[in-house]
C-alpha cells in the first residue's frame, strides 16, 4: 500500500537494504505509525506497509506532571451583578494529607476576581500546559476544577504555615505581599474536575479527592 499522507512527518529513518523502516509521528494524534519500505522485485520498485501502534500514556502521570509543572492558575468568577470575569494567580496545592487536592491562593482585594470570590463562592480553576510545550494548539493538556472558595482568616491555625509554603514555591514576593492589608488567603475546594490530555482523551475526575479517572466524551 502506497501511503500518501502529508500529515505524517518522519522523525527517524533507519536505512538498510533491502528495506527501510520509518518511525513517524502523526501531528494530531498520539500514535506512531511504522512505515516499512521494501524492494519488490516483480514491480521493480518499493512497496509500503503501514502499521499503527498506539503510544500509551498514563493519565495519572500526565496530570501529576501538569500539576507539578504549572505555577499559576486561570480563575473564572462571577460578580455580584452576574457578569463573568477571568484572571490568573500563582497557587499551591495544600500539603496536608487530607486536603492535598485543595488549591491555595493569596490575592488582592484590588483584583476583580478577589471581590467576586468574597461575594460569590463559586469559582472555576484551570491549569493548562504552556503553548510552547504543546504539540497541538487545539489540544493543550489541561485540567479544570469547579470549586467552592473559603477564606482562610489570619487567626486560623494554618494561615502562616500555608503562606510559608507559598513563599517556598513562589519566592520572596510572598513575604512582601504578606505585609499588605488588602491580600486575602483562600482555600479553593474542588468538587468536580475534568482532565483533557489530547483529542479523544478527556476524563471526568471522580472520588473524594478527584483522583480517579473516567473516560468522558465531552471536553
């Protein structure tokens, strides 16, 4: 079978008579077709064999790498007037074992999304892979969480501990922000999640900590 597919881009060619093997990566899918080019004496030419092998990717590993590698989150909030707003902020995951899926943010009341969170506890949070690290702009690896926002007050036992953790992750700037009176520490508690790691690879996140994966047809 002669293959004429311009979307197949050779990434490795290993010549060697009387046949040539080509491992190619499809630009849009996580598959690695193998082209076998061998000499056919009766046709006095080369003939292609085309087989496809799927590269297995563990969604648990991919999501863990995304959560570890991304330092800022996109927030989608609703104002008191019902108008939607978006913003972003650095974050950490809580390091306590029973709440390690909770998202911790430290944001200024001068920011619209902070005022939204104080008025309306519902927020959507998205962590998404950088464009420069994505093979396909239409299928960037991402996870979205629907969360309930909860203020962590200064007299709370873990207030300083959580800010110390943020400072370890995000540096001395947190130390400066801690001295400003308008900053508020929030705990975002996810109750629903969805993970997408490519075309046809969407998962609903379930379980108490949203760490179980169920295939979903919708992204």
